[in-house]
């Protein structure tokens, strides 16, 4: 399927339902990334394993052999030559595959939205020559795809995403703990989940990741009905994880209580993310997919400025 230049510029405005009809995850990710993020990241890879990329301010303990003496003479400041293996990051995508992610309501399911966003982010990272890995979170479905920077690795990620199904109980905190054991160098951990479950355990697991020096970005994916509880007619509500609880209620009778509980949960979740210094963004499944990637780009650009060019 060929896309014209004028059409590709408008694709970031398409709603998730339209993007889902375009095709599979590979095509959707190409559509979104090429239309929204092209040219946003500079890479200087020239075939070597450690090509010179840019400078960063000297810090105590840095190798003195890497000081750029010519730049010192011009600026009277110490800078370290930074290389490709320093600037490109390792990223892990952690996808919640528990049963609650199957819910879609008036839009695509949270799970499909999370998979599409993960596929877009994987393409973006690999276009930047970053290494990208994948772990899934849900009991027997837990799978690991180790991070690699090669463009061909993208299809390994896509193929794994397309074979997954959302089912079973939430085990997100266990997956975060398992992931921590395989992080070999400083990494960016990106979590896609509705964050429903034991908040204390989830936050504690993320805190351990942060204490080890890794960055964490949490995309909370919710259906619009979960946010507004806009149900009008008598409905049957089912626990999508245990599948043993079914409640027949009139939404109007519980709407106020639900919204109070939901607001309280969201406030505690935000407070926990701030407390442990995790980047956090709530995405509604009716929101444009490009928003999550634009947020990621702004976040990484700000981090690089604060850290003198380091990712």
C-alpha cells in the first residue's frame, strides 16, 4: 500500500479506528512514525561500533583521554567526546496482557491500542538505532524478546505482538521484577497497562527499577467508558480476569460511587508515579496514536538537554 506525501502528513490526525483499518501492526506503525516523527532524531552511525557523535560536559571520573582539547582551547571548558554506544539507549517495552486489557467499549480494545502504540514506539526507537526489547506480562503468556538495534529486529517485535492475546490475571509487578533481573545496562523501561491491580506492589517494583538508575515511562491505557462511566442502560459487568464475577446493575445507581473511587485511584496512581520519579501519561483509546509518540519525543529531547546530550 503506497502512501502519498500529502496523505502521510495527515495521518497523525486519524483516529485509532481508522488506523486499525489501514492494516496490520507493521503498516500502522510505519504510517504513524513516518507521518509524525520523521527527521526528529540525528544518528551518526557509519558502520563502526563506536562512532563519534557529540560532546557532553566533563564529569569527575571520566576518562581524561576522551577530553576534546581543541574544544577546551576554544571554549575554556572541559568536554568529553561522546560516542554512539553512549548516546543510543536500550529500551524495553513491557506490555500488560492481562484479561482487563481486552475491554474496548465504544473503541478498539485497550490491548489492541497498547499493541499499536508499542509497535509505533518500537519502529521509532529502531529508526534511531536504539536497541529495543519486549516483555509481556500475564502469567503463562510471559515472553521475552531481548533488545537488539538492527532494523530487521523490528519484525521480531511485530510478529510477537501480533500473536499475543489478553487473558488471565494481572501480574504486572511480577513482570517488572523479572525484567529488572535482565537489565544489563542503563535502560528505558516503557510500560503499557491500564494499571489496574495492586498499586502498592506495582509502584514498589517500579521504584526498584528507578533505584537501579533506569528510566521508566508508563503509558496507562484506558477506555473512555472507564474514565467517564458513560453507560446509560441496565448492564451486566464482568470481571475480565477472574471471569467468575458478573453483576447486573443500573449504571445510574453506581455512577457517582464509581467516579469517586476512580478519581481516588487515579490520584493515588499519579502521586506514586511522582514519588518514584516515573514519567506517566494516561491515554484514552479514542486518542490519536501520534500523541504518545510526540510525548516520548518531547521527553527524550528534554532529558538530553538536561544531561548534556546523553540519552
